């Protein structure tokens, strides 16, 4: 076994071999000489002598016992041009997948466990529609979202996907649970109009980032962000698939003591409004955290409004209080003019002036200045 010991104030660390009973053995040869931290540099040398692995058959490197103070100074930096995420990074929680897999056949039971989501459409559908209409100069009555391409992330059985399709939008619904997509496909097949406007895929968001970069006019993640394992990556992917000027709509649960008491203890354990284990309080997201991550990824938050559910009436209504559920609407910034373009225009004007200098004395004097 190995043990680490700090020597002096220089920050040097030496690893020594321990003999039986955890005592230092003076005869034992050290395998690692030192790892020294000097100012902002960290250097280490590894010295292995011949036959050492024969003498010590099993060697355990317990690096977590050795902590260098310089690591605390390292800060992450997100470039605005960060590359697209590949399929090797996932935001899908396998535990959440199992939970929703067991409920996949209950999506369209309006009196069942998804009754609150059916009722939530009374708020979230107009919320999405009305904000998108602000970006459309002219819209067709009856089909106000005609021509818009929307991505519904974590679509489940299609409870929100179908109303958006009926408003005229072309919608792609994605979900990592295969049984959810089968349920959604089956339900939309009863409406030939929806069958043409809606496409469903079994996949996660990060799996389609590269092929759908800057494709969608709007991205919807309703009751989804509180189920992902990597919120920042998820929101970055949302931003990447949006067109410049595109809209992002999110509904989720705030991370407060009240949300724990009512959202988990009451809703899951007492009243059984939703199945036990549906939510994890640690994954809840405050509006401040959400806004901070969105703005760092080039999205400007336009609206944050509270939502309250009455379990006795079964209806939702808007509220100024965001301590439980809330809805957020953000817009992706448009591409700014590249600095090189201004330089190109200036260069073009200079060349034009030089071409006219020989024929126009006034222009020649202007160039001299």
C-alpha cells in the first residue's frame, strides 16, 4: 500500500512504501521520488527500478489521497464557439429511463398519473404559441405556426407534440425511451394530418446535435430539465440546435424547500399525484441557475413566470410566485457581423478611391489625407 506525506512548506509530496502492519520499511526502495508544486507549475518524476514489480506484486496507486493545492486554482472556461457535443456524452439518466419505461402505456390516460401534464397544456401551449407569434410577421388563421420547425425534447407520448402540430408547425419529438415513442407513434396515426407534420425519433438530444445544428425555430423542453444528469450540457445542446434568433421554452420545478415539501413529499408520498420516485429534489433547478446557464450560452431570457397546480380541481394557473413550478422563455442571440467584414468593406472603398484618383484630383487629395 501507499501513503502520502506532506514535507515542509514547499509543497513537496513523497510516497513511501509501507511494510506489514502499516509501518514504514526503511529497506524498501521508493518507486516515486516526488511531486513538487512551485508557484503555478506542477511537476512529477516517476522512478521505477528493475525488478520492483516482481518484489511488489500488487501496487495500488491511491491518487485521491494526494491532493495538490494548485488544482484549486484551475478554472473552467467556456468558449463561445465550443464544439458540438458528440454521442459519447449523454445527459440521459438510466434510472429515469426505467421509471418512465414502466409508465409508457399510461401517457394518454387523462385521468391517470399524467393527468397534470394533460391539464398543463392549457397553459404551456398558449405560452409557446403567443411568444412564437411575436416572431412571425404574418400568420395563417387556424394554422398560426405554419412553416415553423420545432423540436420537442423529451416528448414522452406526444402530449405537447400533437397540439403544436395542430397549430401548423412541423414538429420533431425525441425521447430516449423506446416505448414512449411507440406510444406517441401509435396515437398520432389516428390523425392523418398529424401523421404528416410530426416525426418521432428514439434518441437523446446530444445524439442529433451535429446533424441538426441551427435547424429549429424553437426548442421545447417541458418537464425535462429536472430529469437530466448534466444540465449545462443539455442546455448547450438546446442552444446549438436553435437557429439564430430561435426560441427556447422550458417548464420545470424550482429548487426550494416548498418544492420538496409539495412536489415530492405531498405529490408523491402522500397524495400519489405522481408515482413515487418520479422526481429527485437535487435535480430541481432555480430560475436564477437556469438563467445564468442560458445567458452564458448566448440566450437572453425574456420571461419567467410561476405556475401553480390545484390537485383538487386538476387545473393549472399562472402565478407571480415561482417557488414551485415555472415557465421560462429565452431567445438565442443572432449572429453578429464578423469583424473581418468591416475590414473588407474598408479595403474595398480604399481600392475604389485609388482607382478614381488618377481621373479625379479631388479624390487624389482625399487619399493623401
